[in-house]
């Protein structure tokens, strides 16, 4: 049975991103009101506000939780061209442990790498560049930057780390050039290894599915033109061929795609405030199994 709940996030302007932590016990939201808010479940199984993070000088476009192996670390990116990395130093008390300010336009998206690769954050910007921030201890940070989508980066997503095999560190990106690109880290530099073409307008989001031990990788992308593509790479290595399936075309802009932890259900969010759930069958066919709000 489908259950939904409404939470008053108490933001004073549009909410742009909401992310749960790895365990689903905490939630972070960000808004055009320039704030990030952190909520957590109490003993009554309801979310309540535990912290409000202030520091950005413009709308905050995205938030992302670091892997739990590194404690409670949260990143945020903003129209002020900055990335903040926050750490909870005591219950409900957060501090900025790193500020990154090398982009020349708004930073539109942030995403953490799987913990197997280390404490690594990817940041995409409207200036067309992707930055990779790395730290061995959460205190000292190094960065590298490369050109990804000349007209602007809209989304970044790390490939999952497949258990039982050695895979290169890979990153997917989407941009205002209507393209999805796959990048691979080689000798401390990032190389473009694949361009996926299907969208006819801005790519709004990209998301790798959890690997779950399957003999293939899946990547979802969505765009301004209402297209949702499911890209599949056969094999457990990064060298297999890519194929794609399309969900029935949406009449609205699709803003976001997100996977369940099992990697067999995809949530598709549209600009009409609807979330549609799509499930893949054993024959790799896709069927819609639900809609929020129900309609």
C-alpha cells in the first residue's frame, strides 16, 4: 500500500533539492532562501528540523550526503559559485570544513563517489566545468577541473563500485548541450570515454543504478523534452557496449530520476509535481507501477 507524508520544511522560497542520507534517517533540503536544512527522524517516526545551515549568498541548487564511512558530512552548491562541505561536530551543530570557490558561474550539482574510491566529490557548474574534490582526512582538500559541457553542466552521478571486481572510477554527466557523457579517471586525469545521444533538449538529471551484483550497469537520464532514457552497459567491466531503452515520452519536463537501493525501480519526477515509479521486469521491460500524487 502506498503511503505518503507531507513535511513542512519551513523554507521561505522554492525548494530545489531533497536528499536522504544512506540510512534514510536524516534528510537535507535546500532552497532559493539561501539555506540548507537538516531533518531527522525521532522516536515517533516523524521528521523534525535539527539544524539550519547558513552561509551561501545565493539560491542553493543541490545537496548531497557523503558516504557514512566518513561520518555526517554534507555538501551544498549554490548560485553564488561556491561549494560548501559541512560536518556535524556535535548533535545539531554543523561547521564548514571546506569552501570551494573556483567556478566562475553557478554550481548546479554535487555528488559523492562510492566510499571504495575515497572521500571524493564531483561538482558541476554552469561554466561548463566539472571539479573533483578529494581529501584523505576531511581536512585537507585537493581539486582538479576539466571541461565537460561547454554550455553548462546540469547533473553529475558516480558509477557504483561493483563488488567482486576491479572497476575504474567513472562519472556520468548531463548538460545543456543535450548530451550524456561518461568520464573515466586515468592517471589522475579525466578522459571522455562515451557520449550518449538521445535527448533533444537540456539533460536535467543522470543517475546510475546500484549495481546489486548484476552482470550489467544501468544509467538513467532525463531531459527538458520529456524523454527518459535507460542506458545499459553489458558486462561487469567498463568496456562493454551500450544500449538504450526509452520510457513512453512525457508531456512535461522531467526534472529528476532516482533509483531504489535494489536498482529495479526508477522514480521519475516531472515539473507538474508528480513522481512516477517504473519497475523493470526480468525480461528488462519497464512498466509504471505507481504515481505520487495518485492519479
